[in-house]
C-alpha cells in the first residue's frame, strides 16, 4: 500500500555540504530533513535521480554512489565538467551588454555542434547565474533565449575543484527517464516537472501522460522509491513513498 505524507517547507543545510552550483527552478533543498529519514537506513544503496535538476537533494544526502540523469543536455554537460574539475576563464560580469554577448556566443557553440565543450559549460554557468530567475529556456531554433536577470549582486565562482571530489563516484546521464538502467536495489528519488501550464521541461513539454508514465515506471522498480510532486488541492508539494516490492 502506498503511504502519502504532505511536507511543509523547511530550509536546512549542513555547513560542510557543497551548495548547488546553479540557480534552478523548483529546488528541493527544503525536503532534505524529511528525505534523510528514509535515506539513512538505505544509504548503502545507489541513489538514482531521474530528474536531477539543480542537485540540491543529491548534494544534501551525499551518497557514496549515484546515477544522476536529466533530459537537459547542457545541464549534464556542466556537471560532467565539474566532475573533471572545472575552472572558468571566460569573462563574467553582471552587465547586460556582457550577458547578451555571451548568450550569443553560447548559441553559436550550439549551432556549431560544440555544446559539450568546456567553453559551453562555462557559458551555461554564467548565463544561469546572470539570466532571469535562473531559467533555462530555448526557442524553436534551439537557441537559449532567457533575458538578462538584473540582480543587484552576483557572486560568480571560477574554481569548482571541490565538486570534482564530491562527484568522483557519481555518474551523469542525459537520457529519457524511463530508459535508465536501474539496478534492482537502487534507491530512486524522483521529482518530475509539475503538471502546470508554465512547465517546459523538454521539447514537447512534460504533461499528464508523462506524469502517468513516470508513476508506472517507478511502480515496477523493486527497490525503494520516493516520488515528490505537486498537490493541486493544497497548492504545495506532496511526497509519496512507494514501498519496495521485494528485497527489503
């Protein structure tokens, strides 16, 4: 039987934890105190996030092993470069002219097939930190089109070497969620895009059919699963724990 529990907001981060390196809509750092109650007794397992997003959950739980996936190739390229020990040398400034110049350069890289380069990863970080609300949005031509964000102060980071150690035993993939190769005892934490009008998770969106497909896919997994999603009646996220069908 599925157990449901509604969770209220609560922000907490241990001082020795690495902060998520990007601004990302729908971050789940506030869920960590509740997720830890499930994770602590399962921490010998591999943590799998089919929709890893800004990594707030994985960085908060600090698993020994993790499979982290997202359909956004630019996000995963950035994380793969962090795993290699990214240092950024491009010019970064909280300046509108500079922002649009670097946005154009990023789109040039995408059009020329250089979306997996270190420069693309560096530009993605800069655009994320400087653009409006940390959004990640592309037009019909595949061009990044988020406008300048107008923050008063931005603290850019250039040296990401601490993430290299943290990511050393984590694998990053860019696949449709239901094509992930799960091990039977994986601990899966899934936070799919919410089924709301403004959601544009990927080309074609992520609507109700994808929500159903996510639940059906997770229900087949033999290991423990935590699924979080929006509770439309309460207009706040709810979390559901799907018990393992076998293997303890």
